């Protein structure tokens, strides 16, 4: 250091001369003292923190928040409906009504005395194949498909190491959780619509079509029956959305997606078993699967809206309860992966 000071340019030591030479890495004490006395320069740009605050405000309020949410949702939907596993589940669920319709068409005469008279109803009017298919798939197969998508929502991101990057955006946790839930609800709608549409097309192709006789004995035009089928699809979608809220809540507790998926399926099976035990009748009204088949209220004249409302309130309670749990857990946990 002594050698450096000895050969230093006198102009640099005195602070004169814009082109004065200085030794690399050496800042004269006089220059440091002068900079400290002058304080921060007013011609420097505004600190980046204010820019970040502006970006945060734009991303969390007003049109910017809506646009950001729409972009995230569009990306999430693209990933969900391009994944081969999810497409395969939709294809399998849509194929079940087709198989049911073909079997009933081939063996209809031999199975004419089947339980519940459902076969006779399908054979008399293909519209009922949609209701029979939904009634057969809602208890287990459709919940499994929903559990796979919703259970993988957050745990899958954690297992893949992408969750931290998704949360890099301002105010990312609440928005990401909302995007995951809306994506799961739209997948539930796709599942219910695929089953109903495949069953309706198969039923109308293989069986007669015409006025639909409801459970109350009143015949309504096929067009009115189709409108009631839309109500059924919406009801089933909300029922599966309640299960999706449960699966997402479980997904916040683990970084292994198979754990959240398996836990959701086990809960569905356990509650279905509880529904079959007469001694547990007092608690059956609080079980989610107990309300999934409530869409038969649409097949009455007039529609039993009180029963539909009870089911919708149960679905809303599950969504609110488990959605709140998922939000509280996800917004307070440390993200390490």
C-alpha cells in the first residue's frame, strides 16, 4: 500500500482533474469524506423499491389483478387439459356410458326385470341413460378423477420444485390458490359434462326418444328435460367442487401428490361405508357423498328446490370450511421446494 501511495498521481491526491489516473481498487480518503459530506445525489434514479411497490399494487388491485388472474388461469387450464393422464381419465369416464348403453341395448330383453326399473326407463327413453350414468359414476369414479387433479394442485408443484417460482410474483399465494381451485372446478365441470353428453348421445342413438316421464308421473317435452339435465350437470359439478376443496386442503399438508390423492380417495370410500351403516344415521347428513345423488329432485314436478338447496348449502359449507383451511395453511407455511 505504501508503494501505491508513493507513486500516486498528485492530481488524484488533490482531487483535481477529471482524467486523473488512480490505482485500481484505491479510493482516496478525501474523496470518500467529500462524498459523505455531500449526502445522496439528487440526480440518481428513484430506488427500485418504489417500482416494485407500484408493480405490486398493479398486480393486486384493479384491472391488473384481473388480467394476471386470467393469465395464470389460462396457463393452468392449458396444463391440466393437455396432460395425457387427465385426458385419459376424461376418455374413460366418457366411455363408461357408451359401454352401459351398448350392454343395455344387447341384453335389454334378458335384463328387463332388473332392480329399480332403471333398465325399463332407459329402454323406453334414451334420455334416462344420462341420469343412470351420472348416478353410477358419481359415488366413486368421478371423485377419483377429481381427487387426482385437485390433490396434485399444490403438492405436485412442490414435488416438482416449481412452487417457489410460481410464488415469485407479487401477492402470489392467495391468487395461486384461487387459480388452482377454479381450475379444479372447471375440470369438475368437464367431467360431469363429458359423462352426461356421452350418455345422452349414446342413449338417443340406441333407444327411442320422446317426452320424458318424471318420477312424479308427469310427462314433459324432451326440450324441457334437456334443460333439467343442465341443472343436474351444474349440481354434480358443485358437488365435485366441494370434494376438490377437500383435496386442495390436503394438498397443502404434503409435498407428495400421491399422499393427497390417496387421502382424498380414502375419505370418499370411508364416508361411503359410513352411509351404509344404519347406526351412523345421525351423522350421515353431514357427509359430503350423502348429497351427491340429490339431483333426482330435478326429476319431479315441480322441481324439489328445497332438496336441491340443501345440497347446495352442504357443498358451499364444505368449500368454505376446507377452502379457509387451505388458505390459512398455504399462506402461512414456509415454501422450501
